[in-house]
C-alpha cells in the first residue's frame, strides 16, 4: 500500500510552525508495512486544499489528512473534502454530545460555533476524538482510503493509534513483515560514512539504509522487509555486522540512544564519577550530562567561567590553548573529588569569521584518574550552535577516554 500525508494550515506554509505530524504518521505507517511516498503541506484556502487532495490521491491509495477541523471560518477541510466527493455534511449526534460533555466537565457552556466540529461527510465513518472537540472521519471511495484528523498533534496521535493504524493494518494484511533498526554514529562526517558503507546504501536494497544527520550525530536507519519477522531481523543483523566492521567505535549506539545516555550508561557501568569546568560551552556540557536520571549518582558538580575569545591564526598559542583545557579538566576533577574531570576551553573565533561565514574552534580536555587527553575541534557554525556542537563533542571525547581506559 502507498500512502500520502496532507497537512493543512497557514501556520505550516508560512513557516510559523514545524510540521511534526507527517513525521509521526510516517514513522508509524512504515513498519506495517506501508510505503509513504508523499508529504504535502498546504494553506487554509479551498483551492490549496483541493490541489493537495488531487496530488496526494493521484499518488497514493491511502491518504491521511490533518488540520482544518476547527470551529473558525478558516477551518475548511471538512467542507472541501465533502465537496470533492460530492457529499453533504451531516451532524453526528455522538460527536456533538461528546463535545457538550467535555465542556460540562469544565463547568462551561459549549459555544454554538463549536457545533460545526460535529459535521462529517454523509456516509463517512466518524473517528471520535477522546482528546479534544473536533470529530475526525474516514472515507473509502473508489479504492482510496482517506482519514481526516485535527491538526493538533496530541489529538491526531490519539486517532492515529486508536483508529487509523488498526484500520490500515487490516487493509494491508499480514503478508510482509517490516523491521527497523537505528544506529547512531558520532565523529565521522556524513560523506565519509557514505564512502565507508557505499555498497549498503544503494537504492532498491533490502534492507534499505538511510542517513539522517543531526548536530554531529548521524543516524543510520535500516528498514528490512521479509515474509517473517525472523527473516527481516536476520537481514538487518547481516548489515549490522558490516556496519560494525566499517565504522568501528564511531558507532555510539545500536538501540537508538543518543550521546548523553550512552555516556551516562558507560559511566555507570565503569563505576566512575564526573566533574566539569566549562568556558566556551557555558554549562551546556553539564546540562547534557544531567539529562540522564542516573546523573544524580555520578555528576558531582560543574563550574562555568568566561566566554568567547577572539583570536588571530598568527597570534594564537596552540600549546597554551591546550594547556588551558587540560588545566580546566584537572581543576574540575580536583575541586569535585571526581574520578573524571572534563574541561572545555574558550571558543576561539578567528578575526575573519563573519555572519556569512561563521566558524570557530574549541579545545576539550579530559583527566581520567590522572590520564589526560585533549582534542581541538573546529566548527563552521554561529556562536550558539557552536556551543551546542562543542558540548556534544566534549561528551564524545569523554566516551573515548573511558573506552581507552585500561
């Protein structure tokens, strides 16, 4: 089955809000298995919605529409879809009563304008909304399956889980099993990863591999399809063996965990404690470390100093910068009594860095039970994002220092 997602709202096409519904829906459809072939976002005008319907229905057997079911004049989805199929809108008594009860529970009277949210095309199956007021609906016309939900993610997800996914599963049948796995990689650029695993990323393979970069971490998504779950799992494992060989310890997790949790688990497993001292990252490293629930047991403290320092390539003393990061790491370990101290030096912004071409560098030092290591990293980012990348780089450096511990 081929599916499309149509999201409706001026707030999406104007860039005011990010379309997270398409991502959430596609992530749940793919393992069924459903081939999601198209995402479309359109504004709130009837013409735009009609165009979106035409394009999506020409490409897919299953269409999930979100948005435009509110009570205001610019919420036109139900009207346009009813007109598209030449159906009249009728009031669903159960949806109307649910709305009235929802308001009554809050000791409020339902505004008459909300009554429109109980209208659905005649002959459609109502998708009741347990998380809000607007009813959704399902139409099956000319071998096309159209599901319509509110655009509010919390309400959409309730209808997706409670009605749409069970319905789509029954339409797809059980002939194929799709399994997915997510491998996180840090410390290699996307282009180099692609070169190392080039035979695995060709189109049409099974498993199908995709590379998804985000702030220094590259997620490799593996999707395998087979006649049984066991066969799909074996296809994924065969590729996992090749990925481990090609990427080595640049693989930080094989279960989808991000860098902070990976480092936290490693610290717990080794029975270590950590202290930090930061200049360039302004406390972001300690914040990232504290994302794990276990951090209260091993994160003994952190210090934040100073800010960003300008520099010239000719004037900068590289050895002094390195010593500064190592001095911070040693001071962090000494002041907190931790097993490991991590120091992040000042962000060095060269004189020729500009708004059009921002870049800088930072030195990171680690003192693990007296064994010290440091690394200088350069980033082509503005100051805010450079700090974010530097915090993750410090986490990665800490991970490698622990792995190298004899």
